[in-house]
C-alpha cells in the first residue's frame, strides 16, 4: 500500500474577495496614519480612510491602527502584510 503525497498547497480558510481587517501598531508619531492609509490605497484603490479605527496605548506612546481592506487573493494579502511590516514606522502587523 502506498501513501499519497502530502498536500503541498494549503487550503485557505479565507474566501476571496473579502473585507479583511488588519491591525497595525507603532509609535504614535506624526504621519503614521497617513503612511498606513497610503499603503492600504496602493493595494485597495477603493479603501475608505473613514473606516480606520485608532487606539492609543494606555501611556499614549503607541498607536494601534485597524484598517479594513478589500482583498482579492492570498498573494495580495501577503504583499500587504509584507509592505506594512517593512515600513519604518510600523512595529507589529496582525
């Protein structure tokens, strides 16, 4: 009896296209929200900046920014995460 080869392609739990929330955290500095908005609009031209949710840390040093983008594929979502994660103002992307 032979064992079938492992499935190298992982099934996605996300059905595309969809609205996908992304949480971005970094130091509370001028221009951070604008930079995140600009990145979101690069990947989702229909991105509505009015949907951004902001949350300051208890001490006010950090800012959490939640954006909801229209994603059309796993590749697009991965690229959004990569772009946000490598931005110098961003500390964490969830």
